[in-house]
């Protein structure tokens, strides 16, 4: 039986593991299908504090893992299929490892960005295709950018990217946008934003020097067109990785874990959540790491029996 099982090895899970290991709690960390998390799919990370020259995403994650191992965190490769939080100790069923028991559990399984699923997209992530304007906008100074999407986050990303880009073209498959009026107005008032509405994305088109633009079908004429750009930002939302919880943890309508504000406590005492899986707003490596630290400290207090907040009842209501 483990004192704490950490599910997920992105910046949140690994930071939790470092703190737990340094508190002598020898956590077991389950890696999932993406050891190191989302940052292993990118190249330069320029906004993680402490690396003035930037650091490659996979290197940053390898460093965090080594730091956790140095203090005694154990890692196991596996995918959590289901959990049973109805009894104590908690049970965590891991593909290939069977059922593991723990006194406390930290959920740090992230939220996966949704992609369009079109040719040229996946192979160019980090090479002209991005799902994070805050992370990658800076790489497109003076360049042409496409933002795909029709919701609030697409409008926000488009407006934000005009700080760097020479122009931003918003591509959406319908004429109408889902975004709120205020967000639409903000984007429409921005002279750098142009619109390619009623266009269905078909492929990310690549030339000799990288991404050339997005091939779309004009739904009015039925003809294919190339919307030229150096970068394509896909802003069609994220899916939090919470399916394995089987409804035992309170989530919002979109599946994000609800925590008591200012803590990492979920509706079940002893189960904590950190990182993107509970973050509908920031979704950054440093904010994930910050909440990972909080989850470890919350778990430590819970295990000591000195947890002062337990808001689980209020969350159930
Ligand atoms: C291409 C790209 C570039 C980015 N660039 C930057 C950047 O420059 N700067 C920045 O601050 N942020 C960047 N981000 C965002 C950043 O990567 C995320 O905010 C951060 O990784 C979230 O950390 P996390 O620990 O919450 O989750 P994740 O990194 O998503 O890790 C989730 C972990 O959970 C595991 N997991 C999921 N489900 C299960 C399961 N059922 N069982 C076991 N394990 C499971 C996965 O294997 C993974 O290890 C970028 C994101 C992407 C996609």
C-alpha cells in the first residue's frame, strides 16, 4: 500500500512527486501513455522560469523526473483504467499492474488539446502548428498566422496573436461564431484580424521552408482554397483526461475537476487534483507545476491528519 499515488507525469505530477519524495512519502507515480506529458511534444520552452536561454520540452521534463527520482519517487509505466474512491484505502486499477492501494491520490492527468485531425497537422505540431498562443505566439513575430475556431478561446487567441503577427486570419467552418458577442467584437475591431468564415479546413499545407498555410473548402462555392500563413493555431478546445474517474469526482460540465478554490482538494477527502485537469483558464507548465506543489503539500497535511480545510461537503452541494 502506498501513501500517495500520483497519476500523470507532466509538470504537475512531477512537481508533486518531487515535493512528496522530499517529504519522505515515497510516492508511486504512474506515467500514462505520455511520460513527461504535453511538453514532450514541443521543442523550445522559453517561458519556464530558470532557463534564460530556454530549454527543450523533453529535456525540461527529463530534469523534473530525475529530480523526483533523486529523492525516492518510484515510477511505473501504466495507464489508469479506473479508480475506486468509495472505500479506504483507495484503489487505482492500472493497465498491466492490476489494482494498487493508496491512502491518498493526486490526479494530474492533464487536458488534451483538440486537433482537427487533418493531414499535415500532427506532423507539424511544434513546427508551425500550435494549440497554445501564449506558448508559441512569440515565435511568429512579423509573420502571418491562422487561428482555427469559432469560440471564445479562438477569439482570444486571435486578438492576443496580433501582438506578434503581421496579420491573423480567423478560419471557421460556419458563417456564425459560437463566441460571445463581446469577444467577437473585440476581434472584429482589431484591424490585423481578417476572416475566412464558412471554410472547412482540409489540410495543413507545407512548402520547402515549412508551413505555407491551410487548405480549406469554401463552403459557398465548394472550391478548395489556400489560406496562406506561416503558422496555424488550432483553438477548438481541450478535453480534460478524466474519463477513468467514472464520475466519482465532481467535475464541471466540460469534465474539468472542480477543486475548492485556492486548494487542490476535490470532493473526496484524500484525493487531490492539480495541473491542466483542473485548470480551465491558465493551462501553462508553470501553473501546472505550482498546483503540483500545492497538491503534494495538501496530501502531506491530509496524511498527517492536520488538514484544516475539508470543503468536500460544500462541493457535493
Ligand atoms: C505543443 C505544446 C506546447 C506547449 N508549450 C508550452 C510552453 O512553451 N510553455 C508552457 O508553459 N506551456 C506550454 N504548453 C502547455 C503545457 O504543456 C501544459 O500546460 C502542461 O503540460 C500541463 O501539465 P500537466 O502536468 O497538468 O499535464 P500534462 O503535461 O498534460 O501531463 C498529463 C500526464 O497524465 C498522464 N495521463 C493522462 N491520463 C492518464 C491515465 N488515465 N493514467 C495514467 N496517466 C495518465 C499522461 O501520460 C501525462 O503524463 C504546451 C502544450 C503543448 C501541447
